[in-house]
């Protein structure tokens, strides 16, 4: 089953390389989305930082309008 939050997820905007995005999607979005930290936050009604990766780590982004100051979410 595909992740029910896929349409709300900004992961595709954060990972520009299609091949790299497909790797993340194959591990999390295409069936094991219950392990995705982004999914967990959305399902709990929380805001998801754009730089939060499915494994709970924060993507390093340059300073600018898309960077956020959110704290990392610990992976379960």
C-alpha cells in the first residue's frame, strides 16, 4: 500500500535527483510508511519541517527562505 500522506509530503522538493528520491520512496512511501518520521508527524497533526528526512535526520540545506529552525525528530 502506498503512503496516504504522499500528496502532503514535500520530500520531492527537497531531493532534486530523481534516482535518489526513488530510493527514499521505495524504502518508505511504497509500503513501509509507518516507519517514516514525516508520516508520523503528519498523522499526529504536527508540522513537518521541509528538511526532515524519512529516517528522522535533517537534510543540510543552505541558509535561506526554505531553511527552517525546527529541531530534529528522533527516529523510533
